[in-house]
């Protein structure tokens, strides 16, 4: 059941693949790094890439896919901003016999409408973050949650995974939860608002759905004359270079890595499809948990 030929069989393998990529936007450092891996990998494979930045709008993404279909691309990569509302455009691509690979966030569409999805397990990321926080606080913690884009599978699943583990500890609770759209400035603004309305001494930790919002929260906490990473613990997801800098300064405590390296896997899947080979329905990337102890090393490794 995990494997299927999702699309009609290709007529023949094109000499040079043309692939349309509809990307979410530039909301975070992780996102821009991920776009870069797509550009680099496409160039390395001599793939012609049509790239459209949707500026966080599903409407723009649907228009982009229409454009790709009209341009007659061989395949489409879709990094969807939100989870629902994709059925009819995916059907159009299927009617045009163009395989679609869903990359990063998920869609709630029938599996037969896309070739495969390449992504991390966001729920697992949430579980890892909560497990770390539970051990760091002996299971006693009032938590501020900074959520990602509303309606995105990444935000929803990180939230659910975190709750799954948090709920094993009766003295851990989320006291405030607000969406910051995965953006640094919003992370800061939201945290400033929270520090103005809540008693900061009752906040034990910030759980941020990405590093950028965590870095925004660090600034807000510093502006309130508190010590981030100490007075308020911070755990987030992505493992971007800037979070390692923050860890080197003692400002955040842990991050769950979201591997940016999905381009090769997505292009491999498309190439396999054109070779008539089976492609699994989910190609999972994994990432570890990182701490201040190795932050300098990780920063160097990722920026050299
Ligand atoms: O964590 C965040 C980005 O979709 C999982 O989107 C991804 C998230 C990532 O903007 O930084």
C-alpha cells in the first residue's frame, strides 16, 4: 500500500527535465536555505527549473501550478503553504499527465493525486521538543507556544506531537499559544505582548515552532531585562545557523533539526517515475536534536 504508480504512465522520458517549483515564500531562514538546495541540485542535474515564490498565498500557488501546466513542464514540485484546498488543482495536473511531488508541508488530498511527498515527520519534531523540555524541567513547566502559519501541517503537527508528550506530565501545560507565521519579527512582537500581560516569573519556557520566531522571542525577553535560555528556557525547530549563534550566546537551549536536504530525494523520485520505477508514497527526512554544547561546531559546519 505504500508504493504505487500515482500518475498515468509517462509516454517517454524527456531528454532534459523541466520542473516547476511552487515555493511558500521567504518567511524564515530555513525556507531560503531550502530554496537554495533546490536551485543547487537542479543545476547539478541539468534540470531546467521554473521557480515561483508564492509569498505565503495559496491563491498564488494555484496560479503558479496553472502556469506550470500551461508551460508544459515535465513535473511539479509543490511546497504547500496550507494543508487543505488542493484537490482540484492536483486533479488538473493529473489530467495533464504531470506528476506532482509534495515537498515539506503536507496536503490533505487523496494520495492518488500526487506521486509522493518528501518531508520530515513534524509530529515527531514536536515530540522531541517536549521530551527534551520534560527532562530539562523534571516535568514541571508553564509553556508559551509560538505557533507557525495557521492551517499549515507543520504548525498543526508540531503542536499535536508536543501535546502527545507534554500530556504525560501533569505539571506541564501550555499557558499561552499564539501564531507567529514562522516569522522572526512576529515572534518578537508576540513575545513582547505576552511579557506585558503575563507574569514573566511564571513562564518557564518558550516552545517555538521554528528558530526564527525563537530568535524574535529572545530579543523580546532581553528587552524585558530577563535572561533567555536561563530565566526562560527556549526550544525550537529547524537548526538554522542563527540558532546556533543564539546557543553560543546562551540564549536558547535546544533545537530539532529540520533537514533542508530534500531536493535530491524529490528529483530522484521524479527521475524514477520517468524510468517506470516504483516510488514510495512518503519519503521521510530525519534530523537530530542539538544543544549549546556543540553549537559552535555546528555553526562552523553549516556556514563554511
Ligand atoms: O520549520 C519554518 C518554515 O514548513 C516545516 O516552514 C516548514 C517550516 C519551517 O518557514 O521555518
